[in-house]
C-alpha cells in the first residue's frame, strides 16, 4: 500500500469528508498514520481501535482502507467490489478472533506495565481504560456494528436495506433494526435480537451470484420478519430462543431458514410450531409446519398426552391419532396401554378404533382370565365371541384348570350348545379326563350317548375314559381334526352358536 495519510482533523478532515469516530481511539492515536501503520497497530496493540477507525475510512470509500480491511487478519476475506455495508456484515464472524487478540494484547501490555513499575519500585498503573469482561466487549462490538448499519445501502440493490434503515420493499417497516434491538433489550430479551442480527448478517456471506438471485426474495422476507417480530410477545420470543438453543446453536443460517416460516404466519401458529419442534426434536421443520396448520387446540392437547404415553411414536402417527380420537377413544387407549404395556402404538390404536366399550370390557375380562395370553390372541377372541362367551370361558376355566388358552377357545368356537352340554356331563363322570378327550367324544355322541357312558361307568368303575371310549364310544371318522383359529385381526366367528 502507499503512504497515504489518514485524515484526522482540520483541513485533512474537510478535504476527505471523513468523520473521525468518537472516543479514546482517535485522540492523537492514529492522526498522521498511514493505513499500513494503522493495520500494524491493530495487530500489535489496539485491534478494536484500528478496526473501528478503518471502518470509518471505508465508509467514505477510501480504497486503501477497504483494501486493508480486506487483507488484514482483523476481518474475513472480501471481494473487491463489496461496499461498506457488506464489509461490516462480513466482519461479524471475525469478532471472536478480534476479542481473542484483544485479550492477548491487553494481557501482554498489562504484564509489561507491571514488570516496568516493579523494576522502578512504583505502583502498578492500569494500561488504558478496561473494557470489562469478554461478554461486555462482545456486546460493545455488536452495538458498534449495529450503529454502522444505519443509513447504509445494500450492495446489491438501490433500495435501503432492511438492516440499515427502513426497507422500501412494499410497505415500510415500523422500526429500524437498531430500534428493534433496543426495544427487545428493554424487554430483557436481547439474546434473540443478537442471534437474529447474526443470522441476517451471515446471510451476506453466500457467494455473490447466489445473493443476486435471492436478494429480492430475501429482502421481502426480512421485511415481513421485522413486521412479525416487532409484534411478538414475551412468550413467543422465549419459544424462539428455546428453538434456537436446542436446534440451531451451531448453525445460525438454518435458524434464518426457520424464521422464514413465520413471514406469513400469525403468532398463534408460530407458538404451535415451536411447541411441535420442542415436542419432536427429530422432526423436520416442514413436517412441524404442516402439523401446525392441521392441529387445533384440542388435537394439540391430545398429541401431548399421546407423546407422554408413547415416547417413541412418530409425529405422523401420533398427530393422525390425535386428530381421529375423541375423549372416549383417548380413555380407552390409556386403559389398554396399562393392560398391555408391550403392545405397539399402532396395534392399540387399531383396537381402539375397532372396538366399542363393550368389546374393550370383554378384552379386559379375558386378560384377567388369561394373563399370559398375547395381545393379538385376546383381540381375536374378542372379535369371535359376544358378551355371553365370557361366562362360558370362565366356567370352562374352572372345569379344566390345566387346559391352555388356545384349547379352551378352540372348544368354545367349534362346539354347539348341545355338544357343550354333553361335554359338561362327561366331565362330571370322568373328572380326570382331558379337555381334548372329552371334547372329541362329545362331538360324536348322539342323543342318549352320555347315558350309555353312565351305565359303563357303573359296570367298570376302574376303567379309564380312554378305554371306555375306545371300546364302547361312538365310531369316529378318520382324519377329521378340529380347526384352530389363526392369530389374525381378520378372523371372525363362524361356528359358534348364537345362543352362547
């Protein structure tokens, strides 16, 4: 770079039109220095002061200052054609680096001063005014950059940029970004304002050709965002802050994409979408946006209850059930969840939609009778039998305590009323006979057949039922076996007597 003098005061300031920044950083600090010398000072001792002063020069289109900012370590790399507005925005990612350099330079200067005073035997003096904690310096730089955005033009449009004043796309916004930031600070919610500021600043870091294609759309969106965000209540801003911290702490550009969903959305829908995003951390923004437009307050309440019951349920399946189920359905679902904790959400919802209160009552009775039976087996039984069958199963359970669940259901399904009566009489005559033996014989006995077994029992009291049925029982047709129900939701009772 050349030995160009920096305008500081008097004739130099009037010739260039430069307005030196206010504060300790310019009072004789940089007057008469070349741009190269200012950059050197910024790297070695005063990065904040040099950075601020060069920004002022760049504002007045000083090409040497722009080139210095472009190449120095204080800022991010920039394209030569970028204006001051783009320079300031692109400087945002460099803030942490500036603060780190400031920490190191202040520490070195302080140590040197302490060593010098110690050698001379004097008291330790402070080197320059303290800028406070790292957070204080960060906020100070944010405010500095924020103030520099006022009244600057967008590098890719003639319209005044949203961040630099009142956007002239459509209707003017009610507040500039600076005023908006101050309003939020008054409400104690400056975090979201700073985050939003960073988001919109980082949008400028995209390649120039992409920015050109999206500038008009982006400015329209930002204009609508300011209008929407200006009217937000504390609850809404708190919800947005929760979303930013939980989802976008490492990628603020995506947070801007998230805010885009609210450019045509009222606050009620925005709160609903925030709730959905927090309820389903793995769900996409598009999915939650669609759900926010389909769920009403009652459905949302049911969705929260379903999420508590089924933590691993998907947003799609849970929201679908929340829209379909009414209060009674939710009550039945909760009961079934307690009875069958291992059943899947889909299975339980199918049963709730398919069964009425009476069927659910039978299901609960069967569960008490057969605690080891599977959920699907019990559902099949409920579909097959009416309320009277519960009493029959209870009686069969007492008559044949060692019989399995499938054996009892099979007998009740395959035998008619008269055959079941003969089975009960045979059980009284032969209490040790199995259910399978008695049911097979009862199927083939004709009228008066039980009476014949009574006489045989009197004649041969020591003979077993198997022996008596083999020699004196009814002739059987070979190869005929009982048909057993399959464990399927489609099975229906077709062989049971209607009087059961």
